[in-house]
């Protein structure tokens, strides 16, 4: 065999055994990862409870500092403080690991939904969305330090925001600023489906309130003097639903309606709240314009539309596709066929991707029941997710 070919195959063999070793490293520490997730789940952190979220933030900051990170809090008045942790590294632009501290579960949920292990799964509020993702960050960083003499191969910036589940209003600018300084953004939100697909596209999300004002009147004595806001709203809802284009990934849901006071009164007011989702950036402006230019069918009624798009879509741009390809190559070395998915839900990855920063989402745990009573993750999937994350940090 020519020398060059021989060398090549030997280095491939070394790389291959490295890969196996690294996967084994995490398999041997599976129980520790589970313990970390348990600690995070048992520190409840509803978005609307600043004290609780700050408690979780302090706990995680301490753990990252124990690994040599520099933790700093971005102070917020009405929500928990956002936690940023910076790790220095040998060379290169930083990689950003993005996630959130908050959950949708009210304080005290643990009493009825305790953190428990059963059938190879860990159950508990926020276990899937996304405390397992935070634990993966912790253990991937720990591993990288131990493999590289206590210095990460490259700088890493971690951002864990406190308000993702309620729209990320106070954190968006911080997320965007840090993303702009990063080579890529890895989002540790839950993966998709039973095979743990990563997310390469997410829809943009908007919320609008359509308020109709008509004129009240006695439905028996003065019927003709009344202008029904409910009737007008009903006609508007039919008109709005014609804007839906499922094939383009443009959907619109009138989620709630409210109106009227009594059965014998022509209703003077009616309101609908709309959830809008777009797969393409260009559709966001179009639907916004159309909603804002709605005209009343009944000229004696008045329409008011408020709200707007709050997350741009994460589109599968070439840089997103390239990052996925890299992840799939790494997974393949672990003997694992990593899949990708496009989903309707948004995350903070929408912000970073729409700035053109390569973003890969859904790198967190594999599980089911996000935001539901059966929320859980598959314990057996944890080691290879941690291994994938560690390799991505090193090689992107
Ligand atoms: Zn989430």
C-alpha cells in the first residue's frame, strides 16, 4: 500500500476510535446528566416568577463557573435576569449556545407532576423544554475541558434567557447582539419527533387583535338602530380565513373571540385574537399589510387592528443547510442517521437565523409532551446528543 494511503487510513482509524471513545465518555456519565436534569427540573422556573427564574439562573451560573466560565446577568425588572456565560478558547470566533431558563408551568406544578424516572424516561415540568438542553450544554463543556487540558478548543458564549416562553421581548436584543459576534448558533431547544430530528426551519409568528366597535340597541325595540359588532366580526373572520395558504406555510388561526353583553342587546363590541404563522420572510410583511388594511363591511362599524409579527421565520438558508450537513456528518460517525425537520413553532433561533447567522435548532433532548403533563425525555438518547454537541462546538 502506498505510504500516503496508509497514513490516511491510519488517521481515519484514529478519528474513528476517538469518536467511539467520546461517545463512551458520555455513556459512562449518563447518570450524571440525568442528575443534572433532575436538579434543573426541581428548581421550578415559570416565566412570570422572577424570583424563581433568578434562583435557577444562579444555580446554573454557579455550575458553569465551576467549569471555568465567566457568568454575567443581564438584569431585567419584571422577568428573571438573562444569564450569559463566556468561555475563552484556544482560537476562532465563539460558538453561541442558546436556550431559555423559563418554563410554562406555574409554581408548585412539581407537587402534581413530580420529577421521576420511569420506563427509561425522565418526567417533569420543563424536562424536555428545555432543561435537558441546558444539562447537555453543561456536560458537553465539561467534557471538552477534560479532553483539551482545561481549555476549550474555541470560545463559547452561552445565553439562557428568562422570557422565551412569553415572546422574548426583553431578551431579543441581547440574543441578536451576541449572535452577530458568533460563528454559529446552536439552539438546545427540544428536538423533533421520536427520532430526535434537529430543526432547520421554523415558522415566524405573529399575534393580532381585531376589535370591532358597532352600536348598541335594544334587540326588540330598536333593532334597526343597532350595528352589530359580532356580525361584523363574523364577516371579517370569513374574509381573513381566505388569506390562509397552507401550501406556502401561511396559516392564520382565530384563537379566541369575545363580544356582546346580553342576549337582547345588539352588541357594540367584539374582539378576535389571531395567531399568524409564516414560513417565508416575505409573507410576514404581506399578511401584516393585508390585516392592517381590512375595511368594515358595515360602514357604521369601526375596525381596529393591533399587534404584529413578533418572530421572523427561521428559513432553511444555505448556511443553515450547511450547518445541518456538518451535524449529520458528525452523527454518522457515531453510527446515527440524524434527521432534520421544519416545524410551526418558533424559538429564539428565529431571531439569529433571520440575521443570517448559521443556526441549528432542536439540538436538545429527545422526548415528548412539551408543555403537557406527560412531558418527558428519553434517557438513552442523552449520551449521543451530548457527544454531537461537543463535536459541533469543536468543528463548526
Ligand atoms: Zn423552549
